[in-house]
């Protein structure tokens, strides 16, 4: 690999590692589960992808498919993990309500399932938004 | 290139230290799931950087297995947490 490849790969590696570090800082500093998940899923995946791309430039051709496969799998699995963890965080009330500007799901849940939320949920809707006044 | 990989490895290690702090402190079980998922990703990143720093390409497909295991583990444990909350 020539000098140009080395420079490209070094920049990619350092940027990816910096994204990983930023994601770690976000994971420590953010106030609730959902925002921590935001830091952990997006910045982390971007960091992994950049590091993998930077490493592909430096590895022999036979070893590159494994690295690319790692990047592809993390690109596929990170949204699924984020979706499921965020969904469960919402349903188990791990969301800091004061941070939420707009909660469209609460109104929909009250519409669909009645004012008590999900079945078997003994917690009242007092921490959710009031139901919309105009019935649909 | 080895020096660059070592610097990047230091950054990633610092990030892993922060994530371990969150793993110890995280108030809920879901926080720990998120932190563990991030930690697995950081381990994969560190292994890639380590192969570059030592110019030793023996890890290969182990990293793919590790990434998939992290995915399956975090999905399974979060489903388990959901079920536990249901029974409460």
C-alpha cells in the first residue's frame, strides 16, 4: 500500500476511534436509557464502520471479507437492537418524561387500548400525555 | 501505521473504560444491556485495531462470530427483561 492508502486508512482509523470515544462519553453523560441507547447505537456503529474500512486498506486481500462482514452485520443488527431496547425501555417506563418534547406513541396507545394503557397495566395514564380531545 | 493503530487503540480503551463505568453504575437492567452491547462492539473494534497494531491477521472470522453473539445476547436479555416486567 502506498502513502495515500496509509493516510486514508490512518484518518479513517482515528476518526472511528474518536467516534467510539464520543459514544462512550455519551453513554456515561446522558440522562436516561433511551438517550444512552441513542449514543450507543449510532455513534458506536459509525465508529466500527470507519475502523473496519480503515483496516480493510491495511489487510491482505484474503482477510478483507471477514472485516467487511463484521461491518455489514453491525450495520444490519444495530437498528434491530436499538428498536427492541427502545421499545422495551418505553414500555417499562425507563424514559425520563421531562426530556420528552413530543410523545406521539402515548396518544396512540391511549387511543387503541383505552385510558389504562396496555392490558394488565395497573399504572394509570398520569405520566402520559392527556388523550386528544377530538375523537377520531 | 502501527503508531496510528496504537493511538486509536488508546482512544477505544478509554471509551471501554467509560462504558464499564456505565455498566457498573447503570440504574436499570436495560442500561446494562445497552452498555454490554456497546462493550461488545468496542471489543470488536479493539480486536481489529489490535490486528493492525501487531500486523497479525489471525483473528479473521472470530470477529464476525463475536458481533453476532453480541446481537443475539442483547436481544435475548432485553426480551427477558420485558417478560419480567410483564409478570410484575
